[in-house]
C-alpha cells in the first residue's frame, strides 16, 4: 500500500496562510512596524524628532525583546498626500506590515482614509487634528488616534485668550485642511465679547509674509493667532518685528518648532498651545528627556517626540498582551491601553465625537522666555507668570 504524500504546493500554501494571519511575519522574523513621518517639507523638523523618538524606543524594546523577537521599523517619508499614499501601499503590500504608526498632517491623514479602508491595518495615529479626518475614519475599529482633535486644541486656545483678557483677534491660517478647519471652528467657539477682526489664509512654507502682516498691523487686535507648521515659525515671527506689528501676544498654533527658534530674540514672549514641554515636572517625562538627550545630544523641541515614543511603546505593549501581531488581538489589547506617558498624562482611549478610540485631549499654554517654554496656563500648572501684553518691539 502506497504512503500518502502531502503535496509540496499544499505545504507551501499552508505556510503562506499562517504567515498571512501574522501580517506576513513568521515567529522567528523581527516584528516589523510601519512608521510614516514627514522627513522633508515644512514639517521635516517635527518628523525628524519623531523618527528619533521611535528609534530610541525601539532600542529600549529590543533590549528586552518582544515575544522573543526584535522590533524592526520601516520608516517612510510622508511629506505630502501623494508620498504618504505611496508609503502606505508600500508598507502594506510590499513589506506585509499590518500595524502602522505616526504622521503629523491633517491633509495627509485625510488622503490616507480611503486607501486605509481598503486594507484596514491597525493605525496607531499620532497626527491629524482636523475633524474632517475624524469624520473620514468614523465607525472604524482599527483607527487609534493619539493627538487631540482641533476642537480640543481650539477650546484650549480660547480658554487661554479669555484668561489673558483678549477681546480682538487677528487670525492667519495655512490654507490646507489643518489651518482652514481650525480657523473655521474657532469662529464658532468664541465667547461673547471676543471677536475675530481678520482671518487671512497663507501658503505654508512661504518665505515672505510681510504683505499679510502689514495688513493685519493696520487692524485693532489684542492677539495675533497664526495656524501653520514649524517651517513658518521663524519667518512669521521675525517679519512681525520687521513690519513692527505689536499685538498683545503672538500666539502660535503650530505642531512643532524649527531648529533655532528658541535662540531667536524675537521668540521672547511668543505664546503657543502645546501638549507638553521638556520641563514638565513629571518623572516619566524627565526620564524620557534624559534618554533622548543622551542619545541625540539635545532636548526635543516639541511634544511630537514624546508622543511618538508613547505611540510605539503602547503598540509594543499591545503586541505583548496580544501574544502576536494578529490584527484582531492587537486591536483588542490596544483598546485597553492605560499608559503613564512621558507627556505627563496617562493615555487611555475613549470615544470622541465620531471615532471609537481617542487618546489625549488636554493641552497647555506656554510662553517662550529666555529660550524655554514656560507653562503659563492653566495657572495650577504654571511654571511662570504670563507676560501680557508683551512689550512692543522697540521697547525690548
């Protein structure tokens, strides 16, 4: 009687099926995670800090091992929607990765919504503040959003302006999804007695803002709120001085800071709405800052570094709890996250207006003072007293 021989092609098919269930990774391979961050363009400084934090965290994870394996990061530049969509396709199709992390831009996040729905990877997403992105991912159970939405940001901004005693506001916003939607929401959230005297769009990355700033200078305003990206911070701030625009405060609604901004004399008294500063009096924050400085020789300039660190650490913890990279198991574990982050806040996911898994919602206001971001609001967290109105340029 002949022995039954298991056909080779069936054996290969079985192995491929098992690999597919693990996101294309075997139990002996490194655990590959996809990272999408802007490494070029107006948000490149922010993206580089995020990449640094991901790499730092990966080293710490690999020192312990994860399910007996190493973590390997596949990092892609998501500088604009076209590049980001191509990166997603590459990571999912070519790299066979089913867990994606990162990002900054709302415009990019919105562009990724439809292709992401096709593949439904686990998206542990740090970026995108626009509620249009929230709407685009509404009803999904695989989209985990770490960053506050714009209505969280704008509420923090309005609360601070009310605290400062601002009555008249001049607004300038980048003409992409992030800027426009934030400016639109702001109009509907102002309390009685506070008004917007002008709302001007601009192209992020432009070198010359003087025509716009000269126009705003001619209007009565207690605060100048600009909404844009790190690459806009230096030209806008220095050109305010050049045209002698002296509102009570220049308030930057910006997801990060370019290298050297803290060293500019013009940065003094600039205010901003942020998630974190390097001086947050929290042991987890101090530990992260020390580790980052030891590895890269500098302190991170923005909250995006500890946010990225939190991002990968919570994903790694979810994989550990799940016991695999199986999407369903990871989603369930990630939904139960409770992580004391280096942002000084504990991360937990709960429903927002339209998605199931929203992370951070609370922000603080800082004021640049002698090269440092001092917390000035809420008062219970303040490390320095707010200077408002700021001294005029000629008086400094």
